[in-house]
C-alpha cells in the first residue's frame, strides 16, 4: 500500500509536468499507460490475472489511439474490441483517469491526488463497514463493475496470519498531539487493511488526534478514568488483544476479561525507575512487550528490570499517506544547486527534551560560515509558554530573526513542501524512543543530524545518512529525573559547539551525505508502516499459539 501511494505521487508529478508542457492527450495517455503497466507488474504476486493484463497491455497498447474531446475521453477504439481482459483494463484506466481529470478541474491537482489516495485506501480495505466516507463527492457517471476493475484483497494473507485475532484495543492515557498519537493512528489504519478492526480507548480525554482518528472511521471512546465504562467497553470483546501505549489504567480489567495485553514501550521511561507498583502491574497484567528501538529495549531490560524474554524489538514505521514527495532525482538536483544557502529543518512539537533553544544557539554559529542559511522549526508551539518566550528571546538576542521561521503545526501536505525544499534535518533531542520525524526525513532523502538516543545509531548503521552530534543526549546510565532537569537548565557551551560542528560537517560534505540519504529514501519499504504491522501480526500469531499451548 505505501509503495502504491508513493508511486501514485510520482505519477501526479508526471501528469503535472505534462500539463505544463502542453503535450497531446495521446502522449499523456501513453505515459500514464506506462505507469499503470509498471504498477500491474509490481502487484503480479497478488494474482496472475494482473500479470496477464500487463503483458497484453504492453504488447497491444499501440493499437489504441485515445483522444480527448470536450473533457471526455473517446472510447471508440476500446469499445470496438471484444469484451476481453485487455479491453476491460483500457476502459477502466480511461474511466478512472477521466474521473481524476474532473476532480482535478474542481479541486486542483493536490485535491485530486488526495481524493485518489482516499479511493485507493478505501478500495483496498478488507471490510466495507470499516471504510470512512469519502471526503470528496466522486464525479457523476456509471463506474465499471467491481469484477471488471479487478481489485483483489491484497491483505487476505495477512488477515489469516493473525490467527483468531479479530479486534485490537489500543489503550492510551490521553490523545491530543504527538508522536505516540501518530503511531497509534497509523497502526489502526494498517491493522484495518489487514482485516483486524481497532478501537481506541482513551483513559482520560481526547483532542486533535482523537478527532483525526474518528475522521478515518476509527472508533474512539473517551473514558474520563471511569473504570466501569472501560469494563463495559471490553465486556463483549471476542478474539481481542489489547495494546497499551504508556497507559496503565485498570489493566487488571483486561486480565479479568481474559484479554491478553501487549505494552508498547515508546521511550526510555527513566521516571519509572524504582516504581514497584508499575513493576508489579507489568508482571501480573501484561503478557508481552514491544520496544520501538534497540535503545529502548536495552534500557527497559537493564534499568527497569523487564524480562528480556518477554520483549520483542519492533521499530516504528512510517505511513507516507499524504506525504507528497517529488522524484528523488529532482530533489538531488535542486539541493545541490542551492547548497550554498542551506535550509535546516527541525520537526518537533515544543517540549523541553526537543532542544529547540540549543538548535537556535548552534544555528547562530552556523550562520558565520553559511550567512544565507535558514532555519525552519515545524511543530506545535503551545504547551510550554516559558520555553516559547525564551526561544523568541534567543532568536532576537542572537540576531537571527530574519533567518528563523517558526512554522507551527502543519498538515502533512505542507510539511511535505518543507521537507522537499530543505537540505538537512536536525533533531538533537535529549531523549527519544524512535521519532517518526527521523523516518520522515529519511523518506524525503534528507541528511540528518541526530543525538545519540532513540534509533539514531540504528539508522546511521543501516543507511549512513545520519551524523550524530555528541553530547546532546544523556546516556542510559545518566537518565534520571534530576540529571535530565539539570541538563536542560544548564546547557553547556560545549554542547552548542558539538551540534554546530556536526551540522557544518554535513554541510561541508553535503554531496556524500545527500547520496546516502537519497538511497535511504529508496529503501522506504524497509521502514514503512506496512513492514511494522507485519511484525506486529507475526507477534500476535506467536502469542496466540503460545496461549493455546499453555
């Protein structure tokens, strides 16, 4: 699915370029046909029918001359043949493209792309009941039959592999904004595509993330810490597993209902050191654990005393839905041509551990060598008014106000524009578990300066596009409440120098780092949400077999 969306975005750029060049409809269709051929071949593993269609379309496409009159494709050539597989494919390609053209005329290219993405996502969902209502009314006209369209259930094997699990309950403490909320929504969407329905139970209250989840058709229930409401919500659950995300509200209720519980450990929970109540809860009420990075796994087993045999390492994955990425060759060309005026991008909501002030201080030093450099900080700036005030004071005092942009919270489309225009990503956090932002940077082929925490070393080893700024993060043994607070309060100049030097190294050796980053972008399938959910399902299957054995 994620690969399909990525290639659909590439096709949209092709269509836009062809339009701007005012090329003939025939050439437009011919180029589009080539795109469809490649996609049909790409999915041949899911049915020989697609493979046969692609070969026939490849051999016979030159027979079809398509013209566009008054905004409608002429189907005379296709309709003149027998009602065979090839003719059906051509009809459906033309019909779908004519729909795309109509939507594009009303909503513009971006709106048409989003509508296409939504259509594909809904079509590939395994359950009609789980599909959200489309946000855009489709054009009038009779669609080809489902049989002629030839869609197949791409994820039926995944659904069977999950064993008897039919529903997943996601348990969260609150559901406002942040990385954990993003992970939960993406997991729910991709579980649904695998035939597993999800419900989100919010122990306290919801916010923007809860509204987003509901817009996708995900059931969200806010409990307001009402234990009876929780028990009522799970009373009728059958073939269910609960996955809790930094939430320990009434876990014994799941055990009483016979529902196994998985805890996803999203970070190094240093504040839980010595907390006997949480340790007892994990021992009695939680069946298994998922650590999102090797750093988190090591901390959890060595510092929190969680049995290593009960911990599985499953990295977070990126859902690239609504991330519109230009062709990588175009990104390479544009970045190399403008490297003398680099754009540094920081993606994080305002939080003490995200080191916003450190980045601004180091940026002032980078400006001495790259006077045309710019810094863009994307993310919500509410929640910490004292830090926000000091951040603005730093920007004015250091004389970089004309080069720093506080972009605020952005849609994924607007964030895509920023990542496409940036040269380097920066995320020197004091502490991370596995930031989704690091995967977004990788997907857009951006070299990244990260701190030695979370999955930074894993990404560096895998792709080489990450440079680690030493001293910006605390080590495993240093992580405790007093040390973290002290480090954030008295940030030493040596850390500012370290981040500036790391950034300058990447900028000075930019072609080499850019090449590795673009290679990381090409390997997206390795860190996609599809890959992550496949591992979750494998774990669910393993847990089911273990429980049956016991």
